[in-house]
């Protein structure tokens, strides 16, 4: 028999038979992994098997290529904190869907793991002006860890670190307001909260999500002809609606 134990975050739960489920988790040392969990109809198990929850996972199988079975024990409930906050729930759903649909099975990526834990704590503890900025930065970090690092620290044309306003859709590098003025219709907006200027307006979160979505489509999901995960799309729509309401209230 082959077995391991690891800390994990629940990504997805798919019913299997009358009293079991296939549970996909993301672990620190074993990457994204699936396994069968039995006895899922109890109140305790239904509460445990919520996306985003942190658990201690014990996996066991006869052969490494088998699905195997999980024994899961609770560490920290996450999803229950968000039931009365649809935007936070979408942020959680989007992050776990990106991991579930973009990462290869059974390959650990420790930076994504630790970044996810920080993100979940930030979503739990702060309002949208903080956690949305953290979420977009997490997506930028995710892109970097999966092969496409954005260069947002200085202008790719002049080397200047001030006045950064655009991002090149080809290189993923930032461009200053002056250097990009002539080509601004072909460049992507760079939200000021991702620069030394800091947060200025609600539209920046929409621009930030548009920025990362462009590179997700081009370098992550588009490579395998996959669409952007639906929770990620719903998060964008919700943030866009929030921005419209805030601008209308001015």
C-alpha cells in the first residue's frame, strides 16, 4: 500500500454513488490530488466537505496511479465565513477553480500553496478594498508560477519606475504614460494600485481583473482550449457591477 499525509484545501466535491464523493484537494507537498471519501451523508461530513476548507488529508491506495481513498480531518472552516457575503464567496470560488482547472495533477507548487493560504486569510479578515487587491496580486503570482511572469516594476521602454500606466499585451511588461501615449489603444491599462501610486478609483479592480484575464486566456487556459472558469467570470461581473454602483453614487 502507498500512503501519505498532508495539509490541504478542498477544491471540488463530486458525488459518487449513494454515500461517497470524489474529492479534489490542493496540498502543500503532493499538489492537486483526488481521492474517494466515504460516508459523506452525515452532517459533520457535509460541513467538512466545503470548498476552501483546510483539512488534514491522509491518502491511501494500492498503486500510485489508483484513485485511492482519503481520510479527512478538519483544520479550519473557511467557506462558512462567506455565506452572507456573495462577493467574498465568489473570490474563494474563483481562486479554487483556477487551481483546480489550471494546475497539473500531483505536482506540488509550494509558492501557489502558500499564496493561497495568505489569500484565504485576507479574504476572511478584510473588506473588498483590501482583499480584491490581494486577489489580483495572487492571480499575477499564479501566472508567474505557471510560466508567465508579468514585469510590472519598471517601464520596458525607458526603464523608469514612475508614471507606469500600461502593460504590453505581448511581453506582459509595464509601460510608462509618456512612452505608451502613442500606442495606448494597443496597450492594457495598468491599475495604479499595482504601482507606487497606490489605489485611486474603484475601476482599478475591474482593470486588474481584465489584465490578468487577458494573460490567463493567452498563456494558461487558452493553451489547452479551455475557457476561463465560470466562478472567475462571475467574480468579474460582480466587481464590475459593484464599480458601476459606486460610480453612480458619486
